[in-house]
C-alpha cells in the first residue's frame, strides 16, 4: 500500500512549489494537479485530481484579528522570507469507471477544509524555509464546539497535526503522522483566534521531529504544546 501511495505523496510534496507571496484576487481559481495514481477503498484508481480551491484572501466570517494577522504576514511574504501555504479541498478520483464506493470517494474532502465557510476550520498558514517553521492562524467555527462555548480538543489536535505535517512537508518529503503528543493546558474560547507555531526540531533519516505551541494572539496564554513525529514514506515498502 505504501508503495502505491508514493506517487501521490511526491506530488503533494510538490505543493511546496506552489507557494508564493503574490496576493491573488478574491475569487481567483487556484491551480489543479493531475496525479497519475490515486487510492480508493479498493486500491489504486486511474488518476486523481487535486484541486486547490479559489484562494480566498479572507472570508466574511474571519474576525478583524485574523485579517490583521493575515495582512501582516502577506507583507512578510514580499521579501520571500515567508511563503503562504496553499490550501486545497479535494482529492478526487478521475478517469476511472466509478464503483459505488468510488462514487462516495469522489465526494471526499480534506478533513480540515470540509466545513462550509465560517463553520469549521478557518485558517491560513505561512512557512519560513530558513527557520524551518510554520505559523498557523486559526479561528475555530461554531461546529467545532466541545464543552459549551469552547473549542473541541479533537479540532485542536487536527490543527496541530496539519500544521506540524505541513512544517515537515515544506521541509522535506511528504509525510504521514506516526505520533502526536498534546498537552491541553487551557481551554480555548470557541471563535477566538489562536496562533499555532510549529518547527522542526530534528530530522533523522525519514523521521521529522516537530514541536508546536498554541498561544493567544497576544502571546499571554499558552493553550497547548505538542510534539509530533512525521515519517516520510519508504518507496521500497509495500
Ligand atoms: C499537507 C500535509 C498535512 C498532513 C497532516 C495530516 C496527516 C495525517 O492525517 S496522516 C494519517 C494518520 N497517520 C497514519 O495513518 C499513519 C499510519 N502509519 C503508517 O502508515 C506507518 O506506520 C508509517 C508510514 C507512519 C511508518 O511506517 P514505515 O515507513 O514502515 O516506518 P518504519 O520503517 O516501521 O519506521 C521508520 C522509523 O520510524 C520509527 N517509528 C515508526 N512509527 C513510529 C511511532 N509511532 N513512534 C515512534 N517511532 C516510530 C521506527 O522505529 C523507525 O525508526 P528507525 O529508523 O530509527 O529504526
């Protein structure tokens, strides 16, 4: 399984090349990649199309706080030190006769982009190649509630996983999460903007050791910290 996964993952790794500081107009269609082989529940399909959706500068639901952070970091992109990480929503099978299950698969969406605008994971990420770190500005929408008025821990875990994974992907090969340890230190008010800082601490062969902290925008509250191990796939393995 891992071997057949490799072409897709290499191409996903090529997303690194799609980042850039240029500010697209709101509503511009994002690029799409056609990838030779993909997965379905039954194994390999013909090909998959990875669609990067319209690159929104912001949504109606973004608070002023996250818009300001977005603008600040878009400015930092101008000298090339930071890059905005592109987002994508779909990896959909193409060019294969759909079975019932593949029909379902064609509705697949990347989990962290699976909610309608404003209701779930609203975030933007920026990556610094030299410092090997990624910053994610995240505003959890109302469908991510855990305890009343607070962000669900699993939603935060998702964002830590995605931010850590992106940090590893931007630095090396495409990776899978092998291990994630999270300390939940303070509850996060639903709808508030938080900052997830992720960096590569160490690389050992195919293993990327990543650490993350999750803070309030004013840096006064440390909500969580985490470590993760991300492993790039060995193309020789089945
Ligand atoms: C844009 C990108 C954002 C991505 C964010 C989202 C990411 C995800 O959701 S990924 C989905 C969740 N994760 C998974 O499903 C992964 C399931 N696990 C696997 O597929 C495999 O175990 C995988 C790929 C992680 C590693 O498999 P494999 O390549 O065979 O590793 P293997 O050869 O056994 O081990 C390699 C090294 O890693 C170490 N290792 C492997 N797993 C672990 C682990 N869980 N903990 C600690 N060390 C580990 C091994 O000890 C070995 O170390 P060394 O080289 O020093 O001897």
